C-alpha cells in the first residue's frame, strides 16, 4: 500500500499544480490526485515486471549458449540459480500480478535497451557473482538477493531513474517509496507458496483512501481561512513574499490538524517539516516549523480542534 507520507506528497504536488492553474476546477484536481496515486501503483508492478524481464534475458542467454557450434561444459551445464530463483517464479505465477499487468498494459518493450543494460550491470555486479557462486543455497538467500537487487542495483541506476522520469512526471518522486513497498512484498514470500505472491493493495484500508480525499479537498476549500492563519502568524512577512510551496505545506498541515482528530499534532508537524526539507527551500523547514508552532498555539487557544484516541498522544490534560 502507498504510505501516508507519499500520499501527503501527492496532495502537495497536485495542490501546487492546481494553484498554478489558478482555476476552481476541483473535480479536475481530484481526478488528477487519484490518477497520480494510481500511477504509483503502476510503478510498483512495473518495477517487479522489470525483474522478470531481466530474468528472461538471463534465460535467453543460457539457451543461446547451448546453441553454439562447439558449446563448452559451462554452456551445457549452466548456472541457473538466478533464472530459477523461487521468488521470481512466485511472481511470474501470480494471478493477481499478471492480471494487473495485462489490464494496465504495462510493458518494457519500448525500453528494452534499458532491460539489457540492467542485465549487463547485474552480471558485472559483485553481489550477483557472490550469489551465483555461493556454495550455500536456500530460499532465504534467494529472497535476500532479489531484495538486494531491487534496493541497490535498481535504486542506484541513473539510467533507470531517467527512463522512468521520461515515461511519467508522476514517477519523479516515487522510486524510493515504491522500492520499500516491493521489499515488504518480497519479504512475505514463503517457500511453500509456489503459485501466488501476496501483492499490496493500492491503499492500506478505506481510512487511507478517505484520508487523502478529505485532506486534499478540505485544503482547497479552506484556502481563505488557512491563509489568514498563516498571515496572522508570520510577523514582518507579507503572504505574497512567502514561497508558494511553503504556504501549501502549511495549508495541508493546518487542514490535517483540524480535520483528523485521530492523528496526533506532533505526527502532522513532523511529517510536513520533513516534506518541506525536500520540496521547499533550504531554510523552509525551520521557517515552516516556527510558523506552524505559532498556528497550533492559536488554534488550540481558540479550541478549533479536538483530538481523541491516538490523536491525544502529546496533548496535555488541559488541552
């Protein structure tokens, strides 16, 4: 499932685009937000499909070696450890995975040069050579290698990152989060599961789906109120002088504090301060932190929000 951190980032990106367009088409913005989230789920499947494509090339290389005019002993008795990796087999046999790939029409056919490049990089990779030549063999080692392949070779490939960026602007910030999703998926693989691999759903639950919809829509609709709060708490700063991304981060944080009583204030503040570090200026996180602290004090004094359940964490008894 897509993490709430990434859901917040998606909301920020679409909110930015919505503000740049300077229109009031909320329906269009809602659709763009959901499309952006669905594209992340596409990438989740797309990167796992890349793993299968690389394994297919490895299998083709083995068959080609057998067809040599004078094959050597290694050609006739190839090391099939990667090709026959049971984790790859489980993914290849997954009904849910194949159904999604077919319905979404995901394919690497137009970027097959990248698949071959990654295959070559893999065969030259020290970790691959160690895996293929290891005298020890068990399911856990097979799974560990596939996870490492994803988290190191895929994650560090500038060619892969550039390829994904060219294919979709919605994938620019997704790689790190999607690889975490894939790692969690692969870790659940078991030796006795030969047909299906448990894929993650798009959302963890209905609460997450509602969270992102309400967060985005309420942030758009409460622009005037949140802007007043920001302006009132930015001494010696006119709202027009504050960077747009800083304002949007704070507007999202204000909405989350007011509209989600089950989320602790501290969690909300930490999330958006971290987001500001990556999507705003170098000094934004400190600036946003200070302003949001003042805003929280104001809305708390006015009794504009109440927390319950887990949302009470960090709240003093008098609050």
